[in-house]
């Protein structure tokens, strides 16, 4: 009996979430069933969706631009590393050749 009381008292946040979701659903339904002409409501919905689409497209462009910039930086860094490794390998090869010639 005591355990049952604990579980029912801990559900306050679930109740609040239910109230919030119910209020949002009610507001959405109120907009859909408001006394507007169908064409007017569709126009309003189209404008809203267009604005959301434009915002999403701008976010994608921002992320793409940022990724392209970072890719360019990474490519430049990789080029510098490649040149450094090639130079070091060449220096080591030359040193090994010189060392083997001096022993002969």
C-alpha cells in the first residue's frame, strides 16, 4: 500500500506534461476550425510553411558554408603535413645514402 502511494504522488510532472500537450493540441485544433475561409486558411498555412522552409534552407546553407570552409582548412593542413613527411623521408634517405657511402 505504501509503495503504491509513492508511485501515484511522483506523477505530477506527467500530469503537467499532459496539460501542456493538451493545450497545444487544443490551440492547433482551434486554428484549424476557426471561422476562416478555406482559401484564407490555406494561404496562412502556406505562408507559414514557406517561412519555415526558407529558415531551414538558410540553416542548411550556413552549415554547408561552414563545412566547406573547414574542409578547405583541413585540405591545406593535409598538404602541409604531406610536404613535411615527404621532405623528412627524403632527408632520411639522403642521410642513409651518405652514411653507406662513407662506410665504403
